[in-house]
């Protein structure tokens, strides 16, 4: 799952995936940090629950306690507050660029017409999205190469979901 942490000056993107359940109390995740379209990682993080409290570790040896939270929308990091978006970044936030195809309305992905690495021209259809019982062609906003496809056919999307990145 992709997470976006955005404050007034910065944007942090993290992809977090559950990869192994060690026990009912400990789960291993991998995450990648994305900065300026470069992926850093993967790195492992372990999450453990003991006595009703949560702990994290990068090496499964030294553990740090974390506050239990019910899917927050804001995170406090040292001296700044960051908005957190799970799975999508609303259009227009923190310098959204021309190469990002973001849903303007809720809908279901009917067909993906491109693959990663494909060359597209401005106006080429790349996704068919069903919204309000109508199929809508989502067209490339610019010339480029399909970098990443974040959705798959059959996904039900909310408004503001990043579907595809173009370079």
C-alpha cells in the first residue's frame, strides 16, 4: 500500500507491503521510500504486539514502542505536522505533475490499455474507468513512457487515486 506524507514544504512517499507473518504477534513488512522518482529500498521493518502495545524494529533485535493509532490523517514528526494519505494523493497536492493520472470521480477500473514501459502520446486512451454506469476513457495528459501502474482491472477507486505515472 502506498502512503503519502505531505507537509507545507515536503512530500514523502512510502510503499509498505506485508511479506511474512512470523507469529500472531509479529509481522514483517518491506517498504520502499520514493524520492524524486527514485526508489530507495526495500528495507524490512518488523511490527510486534506485546501486552497490548506495539513495537517496531529494523533488525528484530532492538525494539521501539510506537503509539497505537486508528488510521490517522495527520502525523506529528518532531516539529511538523504532516497530512497522511493512504493509497492515493489527492490531485493538486504538493506539486502534482502532468504525468500523473489521478481519478476525478469514484469508479471501477474496467480495462488497462497500456503496460509499464509503453510509449504514449498526449490524448491516447490508457485506462477505461466505469463511473455512474458509463465507461470513460482516461487519456494520457502528456507524451511519455508508462512508468508505474498502481491499479488493476476490477479495482474500485475513490476520487483522487493515483492510477498511473508517466515519465
